[in-house]
């Protein structure tokens, strides 16, 4: 392939697509660059495997630390398990790409995006997503694209395309928009409580640029003489489908119109109908085409039955405006909320129910040393708010092996985390590291938004002073031709058989997080705007129910939460506090039982369940780092006696010596005649010699100075 480079610029920023240079044996490969960030994206297709009835698409995003001029840590000194952000980027690529492959395609497809260079200003994720589209087109894989992805930031009143990390951090919006020729296909955003209209305008603004990137891909493909492959769907024998339709349609309609059925009852009744159809097929002669087809393909009956159920459910919503549980299109399922479900040892807990979906969120408050270190290419070094999401098999009445969190769990946890970050207190006001774990105890749709609601409840129960409570709702969509119906608070079957899953979270002031995934090839901005606006009353209704359980954060933390004391020391004295090999700081921890964390800027955080122990450790560190001056008066304790004087600890960790001549205003024959080890004494700093040794005296101390010193020691 000839080497070609295509460039497109907007707002003074450019994206460069280079093909024909790297990875010649991949099906398609493109190097996508912006600034000094460069991502290699490849797409490869292999023949389908026998028996596969889904699209086996595998998307991997990988970061190489050499991209930022770094060597990996650890014993092996090489990259290991992908960091969480890499997993989220893999999902960011997968979600807009997957709906654009034909539903009949069963070939193995793998997209690999590798960040080769990073300038720590230009995020690579949207470059990788756009590159995935180019690579697939180059590989001549059937694809209803091109697809392009951009990020939209908001700094002041201005939208910015593909903002830098600094602009994202200082702005009020971090929005990713992916689109195809048919419309917007994926949205993901974190926002600082922005009004709905601002978010809608940002999506529209981003999609305009997406269309320019789509045209650039078309131009590149045309220049290479490659046609976009959109193979027609292979003809399928509909005999089995028609047989099932004739015998199951009425029964399915009756089940879908029994609005008092819960999820399990509905599934059981549908299974009965499917079993009856299967029995009728078994009654057919062995050489009957329908029996032969279902025998050779054991999944044919289930697939056809599911397709028919989907069609009838969607028709009921479109024609009658009624959902399978009898709700109106904009109606929310019954809501209940509780807090303090678990003992106070867990620091805070909240239980949120929406219909059959139930999520329990639990808060743990930790010290600054518990922050998560971010070992990836991005500028953030640590994370002080962690949200983890667990989805055990019993939540849907299933059994399966319990493994480490998968991409879905990581993604849902990250979305809930993003929704809460804008309302968390500033670190200077609340220095705790906060971890929330959301346990999905029962799932019937929108567990990620259930996690947002449960997390808000648990944070307030823990006494975390969030600025505003956050709620969330998931919106769905049924689209047939020009007919569109937007559904509020979708349940499992509506998500499974619908066309959109659009999660909206926020406060009563505005949106904090969005995530929209499509199963169709695109949606116009006007319909997305309608879904966003329809979500607001649902969010407010849910929020009202939550606030009935707890109206505001508790005024006190759990008695089992650590007590933190934060103060500053001179950064130059950090080494003195730590000591050789950490000897001094270990001694403080052993002596007091408190935990001590010291930042590079001199911020010290002392923590302990018992406040008195934290105060003791604080006093020691402040004593060690206080720089006494001549004339300062202290209350101290005699620690040693030698023939020429006595040593006094006048500050925690600091000693000085009183020469025998400074013990009294008369001649002292023997030190022990005046002081002994353990005596409390009032001393004044006489001078500090060139070696830093502190000389003390008991002479010429005014009574007021002595009283002030005693008061200071009493208060400490």
C-alpha cells in the first residue's frame, strides 16, 4: 500500500492520519497523531468459528510507558495488567464500533490500539477510536461507517474541540461524542452540574466536527482506491421463523399484556410457550425441513423466539404506548431507599431499590496514604475517590464462576464515580480518601444508575459533606422507521430488546455524568435532546424519594472512621521527621499507634481511630519541626543528668542542655541538688551554637512567660 497522510484542522488543532507505513501484515493499520501523541490502530479479520451466533469483536487498547519516556516499575520492568484507564478506553472504542458492523457478521475481528508516543497534553482515547474506524475500512471489513470520535470541553463560555488535559481539568465539561453518517452513536461525559441545554449544545457542536472527520476518512479511502464494504445480509430461510410466528404470536402477546407479572413470572410464561413450540416441532416428521433445521442448529428456535418477542414488545410500545409492566413511557418504577443498613464499622451504607433492581453501596473512609496511585501515561498521579462496582451472578438468579472484575464492572464503576466527583468536598476541607463499593444484589436494568443513587445515600450516611445529592436514571429508545418512542427508567427486557441505553446522572442544578450507547447506526441530536430533557423529571422524582431516607449528610462521622489531623511543616524538615530509613517516623507510629502521611509540599496528615493518639503524634511532629529561637520559653521535662548539667526535652523530639551555672541564680554544687530525671521545669532558650546545639537556662524567666508555657503544654 502506498504511504499517504491526511490532515484535518479545527480550532488551531489538527489530527493527522498516516497509512501505508506501519504494520503491513495487519488487515488495516493507521497511525493517528495530534500534537506529539501518536496511536497505532490496527484491524484484522479472521474466518468465523463454527457455531458462533454473535459478532466476536475484540477491542484492546494498550499503553506503552516508553510513550512518555518512562520505564515500568516492578521486578519484571515491563508492562503488566492493563491499568483501569486502558480498560475504559477499550470500552470507549468498542461501544461506537460494535453497532456499525452488520448483525449477520460472524467473523473474528480484532482491533488493537497502541499508544506509541504521548505528550501528556493530548488524550489518546478519541484518536484511538477514530483510528479504529479507519483501520476497519482499510481492512475491507463490512462496516456501516465511517465513524469518528471527538472530545468537547467547556472553558468559560466557549466549547473546545479535543481539549488538552489542562483544559479538561480547568473546564466544566469533558464530553466524548462518537458519530456515524446516520447520527450520534455514542456519548460519554462528566460535567460540573451543567444545565441540560448546555450539554445538548455541546453534543451538537461535537457532531459537526465528527462529520468533518468522517469526510476526511472517505477522502482517504477514495484516494487509496478502496471502497467501503457494505455487504448485503445473506438470505436466510424464514421457514422456521414463520412456523414459530404462527404458533407463538398470540401467546407472547398475552404474556406481554399481563402487566402484573414480574420479571421471573414473565420469563417463565414465555419459556412455557417456547417449550410448547418445541414440542410441536418434535411432532413433525423427521425429514420435515423445520425439524431438520432446528435439529442441525440447536439455537435456531431460541433465536427466532427471541426475535419474535422483541418485535411484539416493540410493537406494543409503538402502537399502544404501553410497556410490558404497564407503565407509561415516562413513568419511573417504584422507588425505596434506606441508610444505615449495616453497623457503623463500615462508616456508611445505603440501600437503593428501583423496581426489581437493588443496589447496596458501602463507604469506607481512609487516610491520604490510601489514595490509588495511577501507573499509566496520564498526568493524574493519584485518585482519592474510588468507586467499585460488583455484579455477582445471584443478582440475576444465575450461577457462574466468580472472577476478577471484567470490563463491564470497571466501566459501570467508573461511570458512577464520575457522577459523584463534582459534588465531593475539596481535599483541603475533607482530606479523607473515599472508597464506595456498590454491590448489585438484584438486577433488572440500570444498575449503574442504581449505584449512583446508592452511593449518594451511603456518602451522606457516612457524614461526607457532599455539596448536593446526585441521582440517576436510564433512558431507552424504540425506533422503527420514523416512529420513535423514548422510555424512562428502562428495565432489563427493554434494554435487551431496545435500541438505546442512555444513562443520565446529576443534581437538581444540572448534569454530572452521561453515557449513551446505541444498537442502531446513529441518532439525530434532536432525539437525544428529547431523551436528556425527559430524564430530568425522572431524576428529580428519584432524588425526592432518596431525600426521604436522609435529607443531608450526617453531622458526625462513624466512631470507627479514622480521625484526621492535617497541618503543615517546612518541606526541608521532612527528612528529619522521617529519619534514616524511616526510623523516626516508625518510632512515632509505634509510640502513638497513629498513622502518619507526609506529602512533598510538607502537608502532614495524622490519623487514628482515637483522637488522643492523633493529637499525640501531631504534637511530636510539630515539636520536632519547630525551630526554637533565643528567648523562647518552654515547659519541659528532665531526661538526663550529667555532672555539668541536665538535658531537658522542651519540645517533643527536641532536647537542650541547662549548664549547671544556669540552674539557679546562686552557686549549685551538684546538679542533683536542683533537678532529677522526670522533673517538670520551665526553661528559656539561651542560645543555639554553630552546630545547632540548644543551650537552655532557668534564669531571667518572667512569671507571665512561665505561666504561658504551662498553659501551652496543658492545651497540647
